[in-house]
C-alpha cells in the first residue's frame, strides 16, 4: 500500500527535538527524509542522556525513526556543492538552527530559491520578529515565554513547566502542518514558500484558553471557575489554576485508595452539569440534587473546593480504576492519572501502535511512541533511527555521485 507522502523528499537539517519531531512525522507519512549531520558528532542528542555507553541515546532514537542519515560538512566548499545538489533534488528543507545559521552557511532563502524555486523551506526558531528574535531557545524557555509556565502550577507556588514538550514537539507539529499545507499549495502555484514556526507562538497557541481568561478577567475582575474565586483574590493577570479545568466544566484531581504510597493513585474528576444528579447519587449525597445551594452550576461555583473534598471522601475508598469503572457506568467524565510505567505496559496502546517496540542493532529492543495520527490508507510502520552516516554512500549514489567521487569526499573529510 502506498503512503500519503510517498515521493516527497525532505532535506532534514534539523537537530535536538523541535525539528526532528516534525520530520519524523513526515517520515511516518511516507516521505523520504534525509537527515544531514556533521561527520564525527552528528545531532547532539545522539550523545545526550545516554543509558548505554557509546550507543545512540533514546533521546535521539525516539525522535528520528524512519529517516536516512548522511554526514556532510556543509561549511566546506565541496560539502556546499553536495548540499546544493540535495536542495535541487528535494521538495522541502527543514531546519531549526539558531537564527541566522543557514544564512551564514551561504544558504539564504533567496539562494535556495535560485537553486530550486519549488523548494519549501521550513524553520523553527525560538521567537518570531521582535526583541528576542536572535535568541537561542530550548523547550522550557518557550514554555516560559509562551504563557504556559505563568499559568501552570498552584497559586501559592512558583511558575511550573509541564512535562509535555509543548515548545519542541508542539512546534514540530505546527511546522509539519505548515509543510503539508505548503506542499498542497505548490500543486496549484508550482512554487515553494517559507514556512516558519516560532516556539513562543506555538506555545501561546496551545495556551489560547488562557488568553481567553485574561480578557474575561480584565472585564469582570474574577474568574468564577478558578479556585481563587471563593478562596482567594485575583490580581491583574490570569493566575495559576492548579488542577482546575481549562473549559466550562469544573474539574479537579482527587485522591484514590493507596494515595499515601502511590504518587499516581489519583483520578481527574469532572462535575459536568449534565451528570450532576448521577454524581450526587454515586457519592451518596442525593440531597444535593435539589438543594438550591448545590443544584445549579452557578450555585456550585463558590463551593467547588468543598464539593471536590466531599467527592474525594468517596474516591479515597476506591482505586482509580474501580472509580473509573463506576463513574463511566453513569457517564460521569473522569480519567485515571496514569504513570509512564502504566502507559508503557498498556496493551491497548500496543495494539493501536501508539506504543511500539523497535529493534536497534546496537541497543536492542526499546519502546517508543508511534504515530499518534492514524491514516486509514497510510498506516505507519515505525522503523529504527539511522546510525550516523549510515546512508551517506546510498544517498550520494542516488544523487549521481560515482564511487570515486564519494571516496574523495570521504578522504577530504567532507562526509
Ligand atoms: N556542517 C557544518 N556546520 C554545521 C552543520 C553541518 N552539517 N550542521 C550545523 N552546523 C553549524 C551551523 O551552521 C552553526 O554554525 P554557526 O554558528 O557558525 O553559524 C553551528 O553548527 C551550530 O548551530 P546552532 O547554533 O543551531 O547549534 P547550537 O547547539 O549552538 O544551538 C539551539 C542549539 C537548539 C539552541 C539552536 O539551534 C536554536 O535556538 N534553534 C532554534 C530553536 C529550536 O529549535 N530550539 C529547540 C531545540 S530542542 O529543545
């Protein structure tokens, strides 16, 4: 069966996390992704957070599946020539170097257009034009500068970053969508274009509901569904909301049986308005169904913390899975706090290919997250990440280089 992006060739000039997540997605959809790395060292993540000496780290392998790797020194004249050939041959160049690095290498947007007017040039940078446009940026900087840290955590504590890599993987996702959109437009225009994603913008996009709340706060001075409503005060900016829901249905994380010893024995509980009578019956508080102090969502707003404390008395008598089973019978929205260990072992995630076991010639089998986007006509088969320069000869031969030329490039340490 053919793949959705079969025939699309990607010159993958990405490193670390943001860019590689984008090109990995494109590779999963069937694009031929050629990762260009510096000889000898390669992507810095190959050597970062290693769990086995001298073997590509899980950090690298889990971000670079289904790609080919070539080594190339693109700062030397012979390396630049190879890069020019690649630019002529590929459909998309993806990069996430520090601002200006591609220009300094001699490959400005104008130069790339001269070489291949159909080429799409896609970049991740930390910031868009503005005061920080020249800054280097890593994940947590983007989370802090994009509004996530200021709105995450509890009111009485410092800003908190989230474990979800919304700056890096979030930007990679945004960039991938921009690339396939530009590829689609090219089918009509015949031209390439630039696709740019700033990590700050991607994080802010994912924090859209908090900008919504900022404007509600500016207008009314309070946010009624926030825990501060009945239990504290509001300042000028959206406060950290603890575990309150980002939407219109109040929610909180509640302890379950075993919470004293198991840091993940918790459940997320949503007091959806439609489910209120069922919630009252399940927790043995039938009187709340008609009591005017509890009967309507508005009446409940100032009492949410008290209500969740009462519900918690019930959830503490059950494991998170027992509570899930009971609540789901009554259509009460809830979710267990699942640890990474539980997720890794979850059979249904293995069955759907969301968690995949991959074999690697140097490290042996390991687990990774497969493609979370499922296409019925273009299923993803996850294959291992390439060793550094594993495909250099193969790719150069495809580009028309003779064995002799390849040997010379190797002798001159260009590849
Ligand atoms: N051959 C020759 N030189 C190469 C090369 C190759 N194959 N590949 C890269 N280089 C060079 C670059 O041209 C650059 O050289 P100059 O600084 O002389 O122009 C140099 O390697 C280093 O590139 P860099 O500045 O991008 O790398 P860094 O490790 O110093 O910074 C990072 C890393 C991520 C902070 C920076 O790339 C960045 O801000 N990127 C944009 C934002 C981003 O994607 N961040 C997410 C990172 S994941 O948390």
